């Protein structure tokens, strides 16, 4: 049947407009309160952009003063010239699907307030991770990047190429000399502060460095509004923690192999992980097939990524998944969690150096466009298969069917 609904699709006849607007606002509130990188972006909404596929963001540039003296006999003064700069954002469709049955939706309604818990928990978290990944990719695409040690690229980073806390002063100086808004002080009493979004490991190194200038966030929280995930400051630089900036296996490759067959969602996890966890479904395949298991050992993390994009793990590859190895056998790797995406035969399985990205900014450094706000769309139920001529329903079945029919 063409365009058939996938098995397990959300089964609901409709979602009233009022409910949809309620859940839309709930998604936006979840994004504002729980996301890490998105608050450091400028949001531009233009619902007309749905028709053109492009959104234009414009900034008015500051004027340049003319400090030559004027004349009393000059009747007219030329005005300060205003100009602008703009960027064009090509809109893309980003979406995902959460699937439950009618029965589960009813249980949610009776026990947890309909779809509220689903929207706030799973769907909201999916949107946060999605937009934070897009924001991270935009920040990492900046042309002027510095790498720890003597590395000339991210893929060349070795385990000894670490973040040096003194780099903070150099980066701060560069931001001030380039007059980045939010860093350069306009008045003598202003304190130009910058924010660094980085990982827990980098913050730990700064905290424990000899002679550190680290100040815990709670020591200044009474006078300053804290960012989500803000841990403290070092010499005026405020540090925000997120593990999303930990790019596993994105550095120099240590071991690499390929999948010998396609994998499906639900595959790869051990039946029992860390002695206590029963993981995945009983009917799932408990490993991923690889060309060679040489060099891959229990406890290491691997990333499965798209072969057409090359041998290096790229942050822009939305198909990638990272898992911990819990067992190794000939041509097989068993993981701590099941795969949640499909992967093609020949896709790379990579273990390499983890990269800890540190993003310094003096204000919103990325613009993201919104052509349409996030909407949850429950799709209509598939038609029930025709019943046999016998019309003998049990009382429970008859009552339950009536609920489904008239909800």
C-alpha cells in the first residue's frame, strides 16, 4: 500500500489547535531552560521564509565619528552615515518521530497528563540535542581555530595535545583587539567578560592547575545571572560545562575497521551490561559484525560513521553513533547500548583520540533562523483490519474499543 504508515506510528485521530500551541510553547520553554549552546545564538524568526526557503538576518553597523571641528558659519552638517551587513540562511527541514500506540497515549493521559511527559522528556530532549549539535557545528566551522600542542588540524590531535590555560589570555586579547561586542569595554567601569563553553575535563584541568585563578560559580552567583551549566570563572572568563563538546574519536585515529553487513536499530547491545543492566530486546542481534576486531578492547569507545564522508569522524555527520565496547569476539563487537540508527555495510568503525572543544565568545556568535516553530504532529491512526462476521466482543474489548473510537 503506497504511503502506508510505519508500524508503531503515533496513533491519534487529531491534535486540537489549542493543544498543539500548548505543546509548541512547552517545547520552546524546554529549549530555553535546558539547552547549552543555543542560548549563545541569535534567533531570527521569519514565517514568510517558508515560501522562499531563505531567511535574511540584517545588522546595522555602528557609525564612525568625525572629530574635525565645525564652523559657526556652516548652516548644514552632513549626517552620520548608516550602513548594514546581512547574511542569508537557507532553511532546512529538521524533524524526528517518537512512536507510541493508542493504548500508551491513553495511559499517558490518565497517569501523566496526556503527552506532557513525552513532550518535555523525550521529544524536548531530542530537540535540544538536535539544535545544540547544529549550533556546535556552526561554532566549530569558524575559520580561525587553534589546536593544542603543535597540531595543525583536528584530525592530527594526539593525546598529549592538551588545552593550556594560558591560551585563555591570548584568546581574550584577540577578541578585545578585534573589538568583538561584549568583550571590549565601552566605559571604564564596564567589565568585558567572555564565556567559554567546554567539557568537564578541561574545567577540571583549570580548577586544579598550580596557582589557578579559578572562582566557583556559587561565589559570585548572588550578583550575576548564571548560564545553564555555568561552573565558575578564571580571570574573568566564565566557563560553561557540557559533554556535548566532547567529540569522541574525532582526533588522530588509533584503530579502524568497517562493518561487514548493514546494522539496524536495536542491534549491538549485550544482554547484560555492567552486571546489572538488562539492555535491548530479547530478539535483537547482540553484536555488530566488523572486518577485524584487532586493536579494539573492552572499555574503549567506538564511533560508527558514514563511509562516503571519509575515514575521519566528522561532527557534521548526523548518522554517527558512539558506543562503549563490552565484549570482543572474532569479527564481532558487543556494545553497552543498542544502536538507534541504521548503518550501511562498509561504514567505518573508529577508535581514536577524543577532542575537547572549547568555544570562546563575547556575545551571540551564531544566528539560527526559524521559519516555523516546532510542532508535535500526531498522525492519524491506520484503519483497523476488518473483523470476521462474528460480532461477539467481550465487555472489556467493547468498552476499550469505544474509548479508542471516541477519544
